[in-house]
C-alpha cells in the first residue's frame, strides 16, 4: 500500500470554496454601502390617501389618512373643468378625516369634471394622489 502524506487540515477544494464565499460576502457588503442601498430601507414611508365625491355645490375632498404628518408640506386639491381650467385649489389639512369642499356649479354633465389632489413633502418631492372623473 502506498503511504499518503495527509498532514493538511483542510483540502484544497474546501479552502477555495471558503475563499470564494468570503469574497462574495465582502462584495455584497461593499456593494450595499457603495450604492447606498441600506439607507432606503430605513426611510419613513410617505403615504397619503385622499378621496373626492360629488356633493351639492361642489366637490368634497376627504383626507383618509397620512402615514407621517411631519413629512407633509401641503395637500392641494382642485377641480378641472372640461375646458382645462382649474377651480380652487384648496389646501386640505393633513389630519386624518379632514374635509373641505371646492365650490363648483354643476353646469356640466357627470363624468366630464376631474377631481385632482397632490401632496408636497418637506423634502421637495410632489406626488399626484388623485385624478378621477366625477
């Protein structure tokens, strides 16, 4: 029988696999830091829910809830006529359940008027929340 000299603790293949695994793990950690991916998961979400309904004398907007009130600069609502003119706009309070009405004379048929609402955040971004025909 041939004699084997087996004094190594880890075989060459296992050593190479461990080096590859360490390199992949370090690459992932550096990639997350370099591309700023970790910070986005820690940001507070900015969710706002606004609804609109047709009422006598106008359109009533309701704030159905805000996730982070401190991040909201304003919620602006208005009515767009079929010719493109904007009526209003009003600033809706950021408290959940707040309501306000844009005065509007219903001289046009149903479905030709658009109710729109947008929110501006303290970081400067603005998001369209609502754009429906009523």
